[in-house]
């Protein structure tokens, strides 16, 4: 089986805050973006992520190439994930149509520093991609729980992205951060989060929640919001809900609904 090793000019010092959780998250996001039948399993110290897509073109391994999916972030997730796995000394293999890739670290004599190395070998796979990652079962389960498609919450308002998960904020179905809020939100605008999915743009978040409240058109949710906020103030809680801290104007079409809720 012919093999070749490519020195990839990425330092293991890159994205130092990323751990196995972030690596698994990006690999799962890539699988979900294929919109094909998926299989997640863990056995004997390894997690397996399998899709039924046409495979990964070799060009996708080049920074700047690759599909920018709805869930996957910036088209870089696959490359950064394998970098982290190599840095963490996690055995891993990406087996896709026609070839397999194993990441590791090597010392580059050209650059006189440690770099990511990708070992390519041919295979006979005809469909789909399977990623094998050395990890604990808890790590694998925790990464899957970051995705609403895999661990969903009840939807309170589909159109506005309101979910029954108080304090949880998702961007395109991927958990980003917690905050003090009456509801959870699944926001579709990728610009609210950074590459690490760890910090929201707080100004845009406030503007987004203000628009959601302005468009709120379910009496039951309006009553829940008002009741929760009033009860919170009666209890003299020091912290305020995010929904209390934004300014919004009720749309004229919804004003009767808000009056009914009072």
C-alpha cells in the first residue's frame, strides 16, 4: 500500500486553547454538514464518526480550500482538528474514498521546528468517510451533546429559534456559551461566534435577542417571559436575565398579544 508523508506548515502551538473536545466537535460538525446517514459509535478506546457522502477531495486538506458548511466553521475544522489530535498524541485516522490520512507531529529540517505531518495511504473505500479517534467514551458523548441535532431540546418557537434550554446559546445548532436567560436560543448567524465557538459578539447577541422579542407572537411565551422576570425581581436576585437588558420595540402586529398577556 503506497504511502507518503506531507509536512503541513502548521505549528502545534497554533490554537493552544483547543482540546480533544474542540477536535471532536469539528469532526462531528463536518459529518453533519454532509446531510447523509451518520453513525456514531465508541468501542475499545476509540470513537468512530461515519458518513455516507462521496468522500473528501484531497484539495480540502489545503487551507483555504474545502466546503464552508452550515454547521462546520470557516472550512478549517478538519485541518485544525487533526492538528489538535496530533498535539494531544491521540491516535487518529481519516479513512475516505480512495485514501486514508493519519496525523502526527514531525520535526521539519526545512523550517527547523515541529509541524503537523499527514501520512497518506491508498485504500479501497468506495463511499463515505470514517474518522477514528482515540478518546474516552465520556469525551465522545460530551462532544455529541454540543449539537442540537444529536441531543435536541424542545422547541418553543421554531421561527425565532427559542428552545426550552434556559441559558444555553447555540449558533447553527452548535453550543457556544451559557448566559443568564429565560430561554435558550439557536441563532442562525455565524458572525455571532468566533472560530473557537467560545465567545459571542455580545453586541450582536443583544441585537438578535431584541429582534426575537420584538417578533415574539405567542401569548404563552410572552406570559412566561413576563412572569419569570417579575418573579425574579420579587426575589431580589442580583443578576438580571439577558432579556431584561435589551431594548426592543414590540411590532405593531404583536401589540394586541402583549396586551392580552398583561
